[in-house]
């Protein structure tokens, strides 16, 4: 059964969370992306909390800016180190040692998952990334790959000052396009039922500014046509390596994040376990939750 609660953190942020499993059990944390929310993980929370699948304590926070979590208006409040701090303090609120045995992350959640794996390897057992680019390969592709530059052009649209009005107009018409502009999965868009749409409307009705601020704050965006290319930072290698066992689960029909992002990934992640999934899109967690759960479980068993 899914539990919901609000967790106040020492840094002043409140995260609305969904959870399953007994507190005190090994901790598995799930991080969502845009334009999603913690509810996307419900099937996996219930799966991994069952004794026959590990009996984990499973917690999925709504990231700051999403659903009922704190949503400061300032763009600077969404810098990556602050969201990584949210994850760290959430883990410490669950366990005295603050240890996360498995961190599962998708899309923007993966950006903070990569950062957490780099900064807190001593408190992390394993990392699972689902269609979220490693910053090292993303920086490279944004600089040099015209195809990825074009695929990422939407980021500048979502960073516009008027993005809230644009994305909420006509019953969130453009938000729905975030899903349906991707190539349809094996079952089309059958997962996007009226019940799922109602859950999304409830999340988005709390406001879009926090979520859109993620696109405003990041320097990792392609150039806007007619304007100088943004200065993409050069991060030192020690800021990019992830030493914990890492499973990268990549749906190959993702039209926003191209397979070139996987090239050279092993240079940053020495304990890499990579699975490429054909005929699946960026929304694979929605499309095939049981398959995703099985693949993650198999990885966890391989790295016991």
C-alpha cells in the first residue's frame, strides 16, 4: 500500500513523498523527472517493498518545485547541489546512517542521481539511471553533435519567461505533447489514460514555475538560433566520475536523448552495467513498469 507524507528537511525544504515498505529496511529512493511526479513510481514502490522482491523501504519524493513540495520562485533555488542536498537530507530522515542502498532515477531525477553518485558514493550502494544523460557525455554532445543540439532545442522553449502560460494553456495542451511527440511505444499511448491524465492535472495545478526553473537554471542547453552559443562549463573529471555499481537502462526510441549520449560512458562510470531497450521511449516507466522492475531487480541481484 502506498503511503503519502510531507517531510520537512533541515534546509527548510518540505518534500511531499510517496512510500511503501517498513521504515528501517534497506532504503531505495526513486527520483522522477519533468513533467512528471512521484506517483509514476507507484508500481515499483509496491513491487520492491514486497518480501519476495527484497522487502525494501521505498521512498519517492516529489522534487522541489513539483506537486506539493516546496516551490521557491527564485531560479537559483534549483541549482543542482541544492536538490542533491534534498536527497541527502531525505535519506538521513529515513535512516540514522543516511545510507541509500539503491537510487533509481529518470530524466531530471537522473541529473541529480548522477550528482549524488559522484558526491556521496560512501552513502550509496547502487545507482540506476533510466534515460538521463551523464553530464560528461551530455556536455560533449551539446558542444559537438548537431543532432543532439536539435533534439535538445525544446529546453530553451521551456526556459522562456512565459513558459508557464504557454504550457498551461488549453488544458495543458503543450504538456501533453511532451508525451505524445515521442515515438509511440508498442502499445501506442495506451498508458496515457484519463485516470493518469487526472493525476497529472492535479500535479500541474499546483504550479509549473518550480519545474520550469530547472530548465532556466541549467547551463547545459543548446544555442538559441540567432544568439551566441551558451558557455557550457568544463567540469573537472573528479566532478564527473561515479564509482558505485551503476545500471543504465536506456530506451532507444527516446527522441530527446539520443544514443550518442551512451558513447564513452564507461570512462566516467567504471562499474557500468548498460542495457539498451529497443522499441521503447523516454516514458518507458509508464509504458513497461513490470519490465523495468524486473531489470532493476536483476541488476540488484547481480551486485549483491
